[in-house]
C-alpha cells in the first residue's frame, strides 16, 4: 500500500519542477520576443508580491500569462482582467492565465467585478507551488 504523504510530496515536487521549467522557458521566449505583449497568442511571465490587477497589456485574447505569486511577505490577491478584454467573441479566443503560489501564504484569485471563476467569486491557492489555470470564456473564467 502506498504512503499518501509520500505521494503528495512527490506530486508537489513534480508540480514545482514543471512550473519552474515552464516559467523559465516562457521567460526566455518572452525576452527573445520583446516581452510578448500586444499580440494574439503572446506568452508572458510576471512575478508579483502584492495585490495586483491583471490588465490588457499583460494578456490578450488567445494569449497566455503565468503569474508567479510570491506570497512570502503575506497573503494577497490577483484580480483577473475583465472578460470583455480577455475573450474575443468573434474568434472565440480566450486568454489563459496560470497563477502559481511561490510561498506558503494564500494567493487569492478574484474575478473582475461580479465575474466568476467556475461559478465562484474567488479561488484560493493555499499551498506553496500549487497553481490554478483558467481560460476566459464568454460568461466566466473556467478552470482548465
């Protein structure tokens, strides 16, 4: 019989390794493409350590954004952009945003205004290196 704690620790290490590798690759791609902002399909990585509202210069419909949330100084909130700027109803392209908690305090992800994330006003990332990935849709953000 397997040890659940060992499996959880192993899963967290693998998740951490994958998130770190992905962030490094995206960071290098972002640097080589001049920051990757302002075009459909752009990829970008940002790191935040306090409350922050993601805006249209951070991610566009069809784009991808990785937010590295450094909660070592305390819990804080990342607010998603309005769906009107993150989803293109003509093409059906929705921005994809991944928020990864780099420390042990809570990182809260909040929809813009009354907008929801899978029917909830907020999502909390409570553990170090856990993450949540969402895609903008016509009516709400969906966890993917």
